[in-house]
C-alpha cells in the first residue's frame, strides 16, 4: 500500500490454512485416515488416497469463478468414489478423529494470537474454509475465543480474492478501518491481491505470497515495490514487533 503507515494498528485478519494451521499436518491427517479406511474396505491405500484427492480436487475446481464449493460435500463425494453409496456416518467419526490427532499449528502462531488478543487488537478470520472446520481448528488450539469475527467462504458463498469475503470481514469489525488493518496470508492472489483490493495492508507469510517477493527489496519487514505485498514475516512472533506491541 502506498502512503504513510497508520499511527497505530487496530486489527489483524488471518487466513487459516498455511498461516495458523500447518498445511502438512492437515494433509497428514487425511493420509492417516485414508490408510485406515483402505484397510477396513480392502482397498489399495496408495490408490485410495490418490482417488480421494483427485475427487476432492475436481469438486473444488468445479466451482465457477470465485463461487465456493463446501469441503463437506467434497469429502462425501470423495469417500463415495471409493465405496459406492457409503453413508457419512461410516467415515466421518474416524475422519474427524484422525485429522484432529494430526493437526498442528504453525510455529509461534498460537502464542502470537494470544499476545495480540491481550494487547486489545481486533482479530478476524478470512478463510476459504467450511465454517465448522474453522471453529474446530481454532477451538483445538484454544484460540477460538481470541477472534472477534470469523468470515468463511461457506458463510459468504465465495472464496478469496472475491471482494465480498473482505467486505463481510470488515462489516463484522465494528468500525475498524481497512487502512488500519493487516491481512496475513500465504497465497499471493487470494490473500495479498484480495486484501490489497479491499484496502487492507498485507503481510506475506509463506506459500506463494512469500515466493512472489523473494527478490523484492526490503526495509525491515516492509516490502518495497510489490503491488500486492506490504510486509513479509517468516515467523509469527515477528508480528508482535511489526504491530508495535511492547515487551
């Protein structure tokens, strides 16, 4: 964002997958359960996992434009691709258990969120995820209470960078201005471009967001010259310094 930095920050909006939640842990949970499922149904585990992933991927890709297709429906289709006509009650309990057991936060994410919450920042979620999954993940890490607003693609019906996602998040924020708010995400097009178009200051954390600015000039955390990214952090703990929270 061009122009001067605000005198103080009021809000931090977070993506979930790849930012708060470690993506390999999500994928690991899927793989763990698919091995169990394959054994129960006498399926080749590698082939079962591949079919499951391909079916889920096709489900998400079938959406038009930024329209959102729920993960819940994708999971149902993926398991039915493995066992025709299988009922949700036959896989969901085990699926949720295995994914819960594998789920892990990004390093220092939980402590940083708790620190920002204690310091009085408005904290929000803007994530392409089903609402139930968002609450489940945040609750598992004991930080659901820290978030003042949770915007999911399931609730809005669209996925980032659709402006309606960010408009919904800001509408929940009780007068917090976009120009005094940060959006931290790991996807360049979805989080960085989307956040920028909504008037938010953007923070790249991992993923394509960080990859796109590898060779960009820096001034501390500030990214100089990129049209979509304002700041870059490699560790959540650096956010505490970026927003000016004292020791």
